[in-house]
C-alpha cells in the first residue's frame, strides 16, 4: 500500500458497483503507522495458504469468483455495509510473483497468477479496514486483524481457518 491520502474519505456511494480505479475522487482517510507486526501476522496465517478451503485455487473467471465471495462476506457482515463501503476492484497482475497479492486504495486488489482464495480474503480485509477505519493505524494492525478474523468466520464459521487464525494470533501474541 503505497499511497497515503490526507483528505477525508468522501465517496457518499452506497452502490456496490463503484469502480475504484476509474474514479479519481476516491479518497481514503488514513494515516499509516509503522507496520511492525506484519511479519508476525504472516506467520500466524501461514497455514491458510496451504491447507484447507482457504488454500483453494481461484477459477480463471476471477471476477465471478470474487463476486461470489464478496457477496457472501457482505451478507454476513452487514455492519461493513456502511456509507464508506464499496466493492473493491480485483484484477490478475502478472507482474506480481505467482502466489502474491496486494491491495492499493486506488488500484484495488491485485492477485498473482496462482494466488489462492486466502490471498483474496486477506486483501478484501485490507479494503474493508481502509474503508472503515478513520484515524491512525498500521496496515496489519489490530483493526485489520479483527476484520480478517471476522471474514474467516463469515466464510468458514468456526471451522479450520477461523480456528487456525485465532490460535496463530495467540501464538504470536497479536491482539485482535
Ligand atoms: Zn496484507
């Protein structure tokens, strides 16, 4: 996440089909703090990239797959459908290493050629966090970790992924 905007978020768009990349008026209200717990977070969620439902490959029709997952998350997390929320853009980015993914407030979610379902959920949690949090926070800080856990619960209930993520947080002493 490279860009830091200092103007308040002011989209006033409740519609889900807002196009992130094509809109120069999408402005996020956040100040990034040092992302000191990123490595620990990556350790905590390591298994989800390799085991269970979350390690599933994404189909070639990425947009369709994303729409299904995002709808499921939006339906189960109604508190996220606040005024600032809109559905993020998502693209395949061949320049990323294959399993990698990232999120940028203007570009949306970008996935490498072989990014798994978990990578998409992780980046979606970044989008929701950036929409929701007003004020100083770290990219992988407590707000993000809480959101990611809620996303896991929304998709997999109290199953493997949720359980593993929560124990990963505890193991690496990450508040959520
Ligand atoms: Zn991240």
